[in-house]
């Protein structure tokens, strides 16, 4: 019997996000009722438009500041499960705390609200990240699993402070937020009716359900991919490794994580695989050579010697969640088909 069965009401925070919209769609398709939390009525506009056909199966609440004490107290009332997906991806300042505090306080605030909610909540799924698992790899390839943590970036930000890069600050924030979640969970185990699951995806790719008028409006993960594929890059960048997962696979993982009893108390890497940026370009060329012959996409260095340095052990996701991942070819085909329909492959967007 599922821990949280279809027909239950699920709270999804950060509901207007790229992954969150796919999670909401998947929940609704599988018979759940959804309460989406957004930071403003304006951010909820697209959601009301896109999910309007589901009628009273979906509702929206505004939580303006997820770091405030009790921010989610009203939102968690009457739900059987929580998908906590709200987290800052960037900051207007160079202060590391502007990344770390919202991520940590938002996560702990959600768990505190779940603690106060009573006994109806059975599971909380937190969207963490592969950056809370991995560290820098040089030399020989390394395989990462759920026992690994991104402590390197916490240390780096602690030492460099404001001089650390936005990427380092983001990685530190995701590591500290997930660690804080597990500390809270373990401290309050005797008081809570729910258990915790953390999902750790790499770069999430696929068609966006958000309103995206131009490439400049893409979410962070798709913006990274777009920039790395559409712009000229030096060989040192093209050699670098990145992980990937189809947005439909991570969305499915979020729903299954509510249901499978064995997922409780686990952090789970959810990833299709890893590759280098040049190998990705070579794959796209084999699928769609016309994008390169027309000058829309840059080839990079096709014969560049590449080594995939980071490998993710995804045995747990396959064993516990039963995931069967889409291939990189499927991921790329779906994404390029979407971009093509938007007219983004008719000219070069990035010099």
C-alpha cells in the first residue's frame, strides 16, 4: 500500500518552477490533488492557466517569504504529503548568506510546519541536488554515491566568503540545506508522523511547461544547457563533465518517492548519466547535422580527447524507485524538438 496514495492532497512548494510544474502535472495525471505554493499571485498566473482544466483538483496558495517563521503553517493543513521544491538559485548580492539562509531556513521552516501540522502528513520529499553530493574531480574518474557530500563547497565559501563564485555559493547552500533537513528529521523522529526523502538530481533537461517567450526566459538548468550548446566555448570547458536527467524522470521520481515505503529516510541520486560538453555536441551533430551546417550551433572541437570524470551510482534509484531512465538521445531529442518549435534553431542566438 502506498505511503501516500492517489487521492491524497499534496503540497508542492516553489510550484511555478521548471521541475515543480512537471511534478504537479505528474501528480494530477496519477490522481493526486495538488496545493501549489507560490510567492505571489503573479507567479501563480501561469499555473492557473496551464492547470485550469483540472478544476478543483488543484489549488494555489501564496507564501510570500519562505524564510519567515510559520510561513507554511497554513499551507500544510490537510495535506498527506509534501514536495518541497522552493529554493533560491541565484542572488542579487555577492553575500553567501543570501544564498544559504533562504535555502536552509526555507527547508527547516517547511519541516517545522509539517511537525506542527499533526498526524495526517506521512511523507516529505525534499528536492536537493547532485551538488550536495559531488566534489571537484581531477585526474582519474570518480564514482559518487549517496554517502558523499558536497562539503568542499561549504569549506570554500567559508574561506572565500563574498569572493566565492555564484556556483560555489549555490552548491554550499544546497549541501547545507539538505544537511539541515536530515538533522531536523533525526532530532524530531519521535515527534513526527512522517518520514523524509531527499532526491539529488544533476542538470534537469526537457521541455519547459513555464511560459518561456525567448531563451532569456529559460530557467537556470535549461539556460546553462542552452549557453553551453549554443555558444562558442574553449576546449577546457568542452572537456568538463556534467550530469543530466530528463525532467519527466525526476518528476516521476518525486511521485514514486511519496508512495514507496522503502524510500523513507533515504537520499537518492536521480540521474540518467554523465557526459562531457563536447561529447554532447558530437551526439547532437549525429542527430541533427543541419544545425551545424547552417551555422546555428558551433561544433566546438569534434576530435577533442575527453574523459568523463564524474560518475553517479544510481543503483538506489533503480532499486527503491524502480526508475528506468530515458537515454541522452531521448533527452536531447525532446529538448531540441521543443526549441525547434519555438523557432530557436533558425538562427544563432549566442555569438
